[in-house]
C-alpha cells in the first residue's frame, strides 16, 4: 500500500497567495513608477496615492463592520428581513448619489459610479455573511466544549472512579485467590475499558495502540457474555504496522456497539465480521453484521453512528471516507481515515 501524502491546505493557500500577491504587486509597482516617476515629487505623489487607497479600504471595511453589527443582526437575523433588504436598497441609492455628486453629475461617469456602487454594496453584504458564519462557528465550538465539560462533570458526580477501581481490584484479588482465571481476566478487561474511557476521552487524540487495546478489551467482554452456540459467529482481525499515529478516542466503538446491539440474535443465526488495518498512517475499518428481527424495536438505532459522522467531519475534514450500506439482512460500514502522525 502506497502512503498518501497530503499537503496541508493552509500552506498551499499561503503559497498561492504569495505567488498571486507578488505578481500583482510587481505589476502595480511598474504601473505606479510609470505614473509618478522616481524623483522626489513623484514619490510624494505615490505615497499620497497609496495613503488615499488605504484610507478608502479602511472606510469600506468599517462601514461593512457597522452594517454587520447593526442592520444585519437587528433585522436579517430576526423576523425583519425585508427591512434589512430595504436598508440595503437605500444604502445603494445613497452611495450612488454620493458618487454622482462627487463627479458633478457628469453622464460619462454614470457607468463607473454604478460599478463602484455595486462593488461596495457587494462587499458590505458579503462581509456580513462571512462575519456571521465565523460567529456561528465560534458559538458552536463554545457550546460543544460546554456540553462536553457538563457531561464529564455529570459523570464524575455520579461515581467516584477511585472507589470503582478499588472495588474492581478487590474483586480481582478474590477471583485470583480462588484461582478463577476467567473472572480475574474479565475484571481486568473491564477495568481497562473504564480507565480508557475516563482518562483518554479528556484528550483530543490518543495513540492507535491504546485505541486498538480498548477495542480488544471491549470485544473480549462482549464475546464472554454471549453463549457459545452454533449459528452465532464473531470474527475479528486487528492489524497495525506499529508506525506512530494518533486517532480521536472512542471514534470506532459506536460502530462496534451498533453491531452487537442490533446484529446479534440468540434465536436466529447471526454474525459480526470486523476488520481493522492501520498501515503507513492510513486506517481502514470495516464491519459487517447481520440485522436481527428485533433491531427495529430497539431505541436509539443509528444515533451513535450519526454522532461519529459529525465528529469525523469536525476532526478529519476532507481526510476521511465513510460509507454505510444496508439491505434486508446485512449492515456494512467502511471507514478510511488519513491519521495524524504522533
């Protein structure tokens, strides 16, 4: 498998911006030198010309910002949208009339004034939408952080992790003293799952090794609780090349939980096939499961997977591919992620 190399979009943007800006700057310098020359008086005229345009751009941005802080938020974001568009029509007319007055109402400047007016109003409108998009984005991030912190506080208030781990250690010691290796192993698996959930979920990323170890413990507990019988088949394959890589914690577990919750039936034949491969920084996760007849009666079907899609779009934009296919008897998920290096 060939390793994919992704050029960070910000560096590509900066490179293109530097090329375009340098080219336009060179053309502008040549044009200004031709207009103002290289003597002292010419340089003075050049700086006056440059200052006037800087002030003009500043005035336009200030007016656009005032429009966003005022009419845009007062009217467009409320039930007074027609009031906002009426205000823009009035602003367009006032701008055009101001330009006409500046040119002495000469007919030869009408087309130029119309173009300048449209550009100015377009900047004002565009600035409002862009600024509002950034505002909404910031509010979403704050709300998401507050929600996560509230959930974590609620979890901590419900149970004391130290008490729980001490209790699990006590059970483990009792099982070990009684030479009950099965119970001791299950207690260790459960303790590992809970430790990962409490510690790693507070981080933005965890190592691939820890995420895979968490999946192995979860799968071991799930298989231990299911009866050993014909017609129930669970196959897992977890491969990792050992290259350092990071992944968002608990990103894959909703797919696995979904498979056990809606794919296992104790009355009919059912199966789960899970394959995870991490090679050269690329994760390929595939899981197939039968669909039990009782799946439609269970609550919350698909909620976990919907949340995973939102996390993928937020954490790995343009660096993942997710497909989910369902037919009458089989549900299949295929996920590819270009992971970050550790």
